[in-house]
């Protein structure tokens, strides 16, 4: 198969779809890999590094898209990239379609085959291609939140862990999954008071054991969210409904009643955000203030630690890239029900029910299109 890796063009996005070691695995199996010039520069890889493992360098993204049968990216294709997709071309990347009608309409119009990292599943019901970036984003959320609490950023002027004689900040984490667990790990390590809200009793039990009762694991209800959000110095939004838009659990009314100078980091912003006042921001301009509450809502948080993130992502995606290259997308999807769950758009049809429901579009069973 001919695989293409364009340079990422989203604001301050330095990750790359494949590192040289991943490319080597494919070229050793006889596949052709085209890399856009300077695609890996942001994480310290030169074009020569890719040439040394058998890749060919193309000067522009247009050439990569024109030649490749499969495009491997990190972030959702931007409008100029979507315009280059063609009928039956395979796109393998994060998509986050539920809150993004324009992207969805463009992918449908293209006739391409779009597999989203974030909805690929495994035998445990987990999301193996989302997990590494959720780990990174969860850990980063505490760093970002700590900065947002600084006075020069509009925050309360608090140190998360306090100092002897001074109370630490209260960190409230909504969602006890991969994001929430990693956020809690960082917050506990810094000495903050940590509350995690989740609706799964099993998750709450796991968190109590994992953190040896150093966090308060609370069952999530409307009352619990209101109580703890209003007491919080920092709120982390880590809610995920796979493939679907995130529910708005923190309301505008909550924001109005929060402590002046408190902060929110909405990690769920890729799926539309779980805070009613959230809207996507960029690394270039990461925060804004609503009702004296600092909001950090960067939609590609792991891009700030691009080298760590790229390697973590490649470790997870490489087996799937190889499977798609070796078998072709039809056979790979028919053989692997978990990879099939990643199929969001195919030949002009929405094949992910959560996306279709969120955008009020028609859903088509993907097995009908594949058989």
C-alpha cells in the first residue's frame, strides 16, 4: 500500500502521524511511504531521518494526498486538507466529528473512508488509540490549571499544593476515566485537595484503591456537581461519551456562582466540551475569562508536548496501520470488529451512530457498505 503522512497544520500542532521507526516497520514489509517535507521537524526528526528508513519526501501536502492510498495524520483534517481527499481514499486520524458539522459534511462529500482513532475499541471496551492522548491531556490539565490560577493569568493567585500553614487548592475532576485518573495523579502529587466525580461505582472503587483514599471519589449527581464545582479552585472536565458530543455538566449558572479567579480546564473540548461556557482555544491564545472564571479549552493539548505525544500515539496506532496496509481497509475492517468501530464515514455515509445522532444525520450500518 502507498501511505502518506502530511505535515500537521493546525495551530501550534507539532506532532506527526508516523515517526521514522514506525515508517521502517512498513517499508520493511514492502509498503511505500511518502512524507511531506519537514513533517517531523517539530519533534526533532529531519527529512533525512525518514529517507534513512526507506521513505520518500514530497514537497507539498497536495503531492502526498494525490499519491497516497492511506493518509495517516494526528489531528482532524483542516478544510484545505479535506478538499484534497478523494473517493475511496483511506484517512486514519483523530476526527472528533460529533461537534463538527462542517468537517463531517466535507468528509461525506469527499467519498473517502474515514477511521477515527477515538472510536476504535478493544476487548475490554476501552479506547486504545484515545488512551495515550488522554493520559497526556489528563496530566497536562493540571499543569495548565496551575498556570491559569496564577494572578497574572486572571486567576486567584493560588499554588495548587499550598505551603505549610496555607491550605492547598481544591481540584474537582469531573470524570474518573483515563483523563481524570491521570489528572488526579498529578494533582495529588502536587499536594492539592482532590475530588473526583463519576457515575460508575466500580470506577469510584478503583480510584479509592489506586489513590489509597488520598482523593475523595464521589458519585456524580447534579447536586454533587453543583456543590463541588462551587467550592472548587480548579475544575477539570474529563467527561467522555465515545463518539458523541460531551454532555454539558457545568452550566452557565454554575460559572456565575464560582469563586472569582477560579479556573476550568475543559479536556472534553475536542468533543464539544462538558462546560456550557467552553469554546475551543489554541496554544497561541489558550485562555479566556467568563464571569471571572479563567477557561483553558485548547483543543489539541497534547500538541504542546509533541515529542512525548507522538511516540505514545505511534506505539498505539502502528499495529492498526500495519493491518490496514497489509489487508486493505475492507478486509481489515471485516476481520476486526474493534477497528470497525472506528469507521465514522465511508463513501458518503455516516457509519458511527453517535456521530449521526449528534448531528441529526442518517446512520448507515457499515457492514452493509463493506459487504
